[in-house]
C-alpha cells in the first residue's frame, strides 16, 4: 500500500524557490539549516519549510501526489449509478473476506458463519483467490486484479471505468471536428444557418486546407451527431440568433460585478423605447416614446426620468441628471407615503416630522459618485462629461451590447411594462409577435400626460412595493422596498451624499444665449424678468454666439422659470415667465407649443395667457374637438360613463383619471399593505377591460 507521508530529517531534500536544498544538522529548536548544491547555506523556520508555498518536499519513496492522473475517490464514486454503487460495495465485501476472512474486514464484527472454511486464517492466499473465483464464477486472475485495485484505491478502485468521447464511439478525425467548430464560430454574427450548410462548408474547407482524401469525411448522420456535441461548446442551431450572440460574448474569465454599499455610490442611466404609443402635442400624430431614467443602484430609487418623442438628445440626459440634484415636486393628489419630505430625508429619520414637513418631493436628492451608462452619444456628450468632471462624478461606460451591466434599470423597464404600460390604451407589446391589430389607432395620452403617469406610478407603486432583489444579507428573509432600502442605506453608511450646493444643478441645464431688453429676456416667444437681471444697456462680458448676449439656463420640463447667474456676485437668479401665474404646475416646452396651436385655432389674437388657461381647462375636462387630437377617445370617455380601467395599480393613480377626463379621488385612501411583487418577480396583471373596449370608439366619426 502506498503512503502519503514523507520523513523530514537530516538529509531530506526540498525544492525551495525552484532550487533543490538539503536539510543539515542544527541545534536550533524550530529552525532548520538548508544547503544547496553550490554549498550555500540558509536558515529557515520549520513552519516556513512545512507550510509555505515556496517549499516542496522531495520524498525518497513513491506515493500519491496531487498531480496524479487518477480522479479522487469522491469524484469516482459520485459518478456511479445506485445499482453500480451497490455492486461496488458488494465486491468490496468479497475482497475483504479474501484478505481477512470477514466481510466487514474486522474480527470484532463477524457475520453468522464467519470465518468460512475456505477463508479461515490458516488458508493460503492463493487458495482464497481460487475459492472466491469459483464462488463468483470468474477467473482467479480477476480476483487478483480486484485485490490489487482495492489495496491501492479502496472501494474507488473497484468502480467500473467510464470513458467519454466527443463522437460517441465513432472515429472522426480531430481536424474535421476543429474545422466544423471554426465554421460555427464564424456564423456567430450572421443569420442562423442550417446544419447542412455548416457540414458542406466544413467539408469544402477541409479539402481546401488539407487536400483531397487526406482527412476522412464522416457520414451525414455522424456529422449531425458531431454538430450536436459541438452545440454545447458554441450554441448556433437550437437558440435564437440574438441569444447565441449573447452567449458567444460572455467573458472568458470569472464573472464579476459592482457591489454598491450605500446610496449614491452608483447611478445607472439608460434609455428605452416604451411599449406604448403616445400623441405628439406638436404634430397631433402618434409617435414612439423613449424613456430615460436615472436609478440609484443600492436602493433602486428612480432619481430622475424624462419622456421624449422619437429619440433622446443630450439635453434630455442632462435634464434627468438635473433631477437627481433638484427633484421634481410631488403631485398634489399623491398619497403621503409616496412623497419624500422637502429635505429628501425619510420621515423615520427625523423626530419632529411636522416641523420639517414641506411641499414634498417626487424622489430623494442624491449626488452620484459614479455614472454607469452605455456608449450612446447622448451619454458621452461634451457638456455632460465636462460637468461631471467638475463635480467629481466619474463616468463608467458599460460593456458593448451587455445589458446585464445595467441589470437593475433593465428590470425596472420590464416592471414598468408589466405593471403599468400594458394596462394603458395604445399598448403595443414588447415585440412584433405580441402587437395588436391596430395599437397606433388606440394612442390615447399625450407625451406629457404619459410622463406624469409614469412618474406617479414610480413614486406611488414602484418605490413603495417590496422587491425580491432588495435584501440584507444579515436578514435574508426580509424584503424591502426602494424607500425602505434608502433608510437602510442611511443607517448602514451613517451618511448620505447630497448636493453641497443645490445651485450646482443648474450646470446640467441647456444654455440659451439671449440679449436683455427693456421688458426682460425672450426665449421662444416667452418673456422672463425678475430681480437681479442686468440693465439692457450693460455690455455683456461673454463672447457667445449672440452679439452682446447673456447665458440663461433653461429646464425643458418647466418653462415657467429660467436661471441666470450674476457675473459679479456669482449668485444664481430666478427669472419668472410673465404668464407663470396662469399655470399652477410645471409646464413643459411641448405642452406650451401645443397650447399655442390650439389657441391659434380658437382665438383671433391669442396670447400665451389664453393658451395656457385654455390648455389647462381642456386637460381638466378631458375634452377634444378633432379626431387628430384624441382619436375621439376623450369624447367617448365623456359620453360613456362606464369607461373603467382594469383592476390594477394603474387605476389608483390620480393622474390617469385626470387625463381620461374624470375627477381624481378627492381624499387620500388609507394605505394598504403591499404584496411582494418586486423587481425580480413577474407580475401577473389582469387582462384589460372588455375585448370590445374600442369597438364603437369611432362610430360617430
């Protein structure tokens, strides 16, 4: 039997740092003296020699080693079928009886009738071999082989030997197999080929590379079996072409991921095309809508979002990041649990909540340390990168075509689709196979209305619902919502990164160059004025694109005010729009352009005050006058009082009935406990209302 031990003493040889040394005599206690072939001597601690990776013992006798080709016992035995394992155990008992006379291997545990006469202690080993061979019906040579394997490897040595081959027992030249794999890899970025095409190209390449008749060509059936085996190494035929490309682009090394430890450490930003059509307030036609969001990775809180028609621009991304510094105000009809206090700190952190309570915010203010974005031009614009560099915000681009690098925000898009969008009119489905017959004709909401609905759903439902992905490793059974995770992050980190100066957020806004007139500043036919604005006769110190022009920061989501920085005091001034008192809510540029178009068709001499007042009245009533405005949907909603949304989270949003022409809930309902349907769960929503919902929508056209 081989032994795993080796003696260490005077004369024992070691390999230390690649050099063979020999232990010599010493009187030191726990130290040894080593001498190499050149006579050099060094002193080492015995612990260093025994356990360091730099030293390796060179034994005098052979024995087991970690570099042996044999598999370890656990691997060999775990591959056995239960019937094979029982056969190995039974054969081991026979071997122990041959060697000791007892099937248990010990005289202290004899079975009935043991030891038998043929295996008594006085019988020779050859006689025992012959008796066991007769008993089992095998040759004595087989019994000797079993005994040798048992003595060397134990029960694992008696296991049947298993071999696997790529071609399942067929003899195929390895050059043909490698060429077939090469052809399959070349088709990764192309449309999915058939197996017949891959086999034909492999045969042609083998002949061109090695010559005619040099490499044996397998039969068609054998070639199909080889491709089935190669499919495990490089998927090409079974899955979709997109999925095959994703698998081929997996990293070869071990997987890694960023692990946020506190709120504000990583901010994920991404843009997606929504699966619902909306109306463009400028053209009164249905358009594709794109949603850009910013998500705090640790808490999954949405710190900013913006809905844009057709495509997203760099100014839209900057506006979303602006909302992280200066969150939008919460809606007047939002429930209390969905509104963040004016200071952005959870209510449970403060003792006197009422003393610090303000109008409320839609999301908490955060200053991100790192932005995780993709490689789109809108995310790496000169303006955005320059502002981030000034504020110490690093930009971490995700890998190309690797959506899992921004997994949480991608999951938010899916949750938004399953929890809200599929319950709205104009829903078109996630792909062409799920699209309805005419989703464009069902487009119902304007872009700004759809943005208000998405923002409210995020605050009321998404932020307050437990997510299966938000857990504390110390309490694995606890599921938290993004709002609770924000409190958890504050308690864990002990602090939160907030803007040191809220006015820094103005640097993210778009700059408009205008001259100062006696009436103030005019931007897109809107006039602004306010304290701190320089007099018209003062010469501008800026060399901008407009002669004697001054820079003004404009928020496209709220044109009721613009911002101007005094060149002398460097303090920011707020200039109000002259018609801002007509609107009691933020008004976007698109909404104002639409209001002007409606007013021009209604009044002979319209102005912005009449346009805004008329627009607000139309929104409150939900009343349309033409097919292009609402496809008669608003008119139908007024005539058909039985119009109801499906029973889901969408029906509880205050912005939805307002957009549909119905009165919102007058009072806040008591908060019900949320069921756990979080970010990582597939929400099973009920179907939309009756199938004939739109059947008679256009009968009176």
